[in-house]
């Protein structure tokens, strides 16, 4: 029996400005440990809104959200911020690296904030993640001096530094050429296959989605597939 890593029950969300709008409608979803899942649908279908709810960054919803056995609906922002840092890694279309920091320093940041390990141990772990992603030799370079593909690898290493139970990707290949998109996809596939990492990615890239373990398709705020 597979472990359920994320579960929602009857998640509903409304926008009230400029007029009331039912944006997420009775979302029931189960995601299993080690699963690589893509979230697809036309612009405005609610997939990005759902991603923000699943990642605990949007708490203004009705229903239940459970991640790694922890019930998160109704929890305070401080609790959720700590939970996110420890249990969820994020990879965005734009990598949001600090340009004045080296690749290594960028990867270390979430772990230093978590405060679970000494600075020396955090540095060691950061080197290991960069090595795993094939860019250890660029650890000392300013992130602003790296190519787009290298920067996205640094962003993935940063997402992995606290050994999260979930990685959330928001158009993770949306800003990359086809070769680097393929590289990022291969990295994600390897993380799920070899390390049991669970990944949920919002994407418009049909080829990317078709090669994931499962496609969740949304339309008008509902899961239709």
C-alpha cells in the first residue's frame, strides 16, 4: 500500500473581488510518496490557485489539507512558514536566486533559516546537493554569472536542501530552452525514481506532462481527469 503524502478533502475557494467567483470547487486529491504528478489545464482554470493552497501559501479556503500526516487547515502563519521550509521545496519558472550570493550560498539559505544543522553541516549538505545535480564545480560562482540552465539546477538544489517530503514546481521549465527543459525533467524523474521524492508540477508543457506518472487536469475550478 502506497503512502499518501498529500490529501485534500472538499477544498473550496472563492474570490470576492471584483465580484464573487468560485475558483476551486470541491477538490478531493490524493498524492502518493514518490509520485511525479503534473497539474494541467487552460489559463484561469484554477491550477495555480490550487498549487498555492497545496503549498500552504494560500490559507483562505474551505476544506481539509493534510501533508505528511499533518492537518494544516486553520494553522497559524508562523507554523505554516516553518512547516513549508522544512517539508516543501519550491522550484519556480523564475529561479529567484540572490544574484549577489554564490550558488553554494543560495542553496544553503533555507537550511540556515531552518536551524536544524550547524553551518558546517549545512555547507556539506549543500555541496552534496550541487554534486548530485552536476554543478558542484560552480559552487563558488555568483549565481548571476551562471547560465539559465545552471541557475535552475541551483534552484532545484536549494529546494532539496532540507530533504522535503514534497517538491512543488510552478512552470519549472517555462523559462528554459528545450535542451534545458529536458535536463530539468530528467532531474525530476531521477529524484522520484532514485530517491523517492514526491513532485507536483504545474505546467503548460504537454510533452513534460505526458511523461510524468500522473496528469491531473483541471477545468473551471474542478479536477476533470
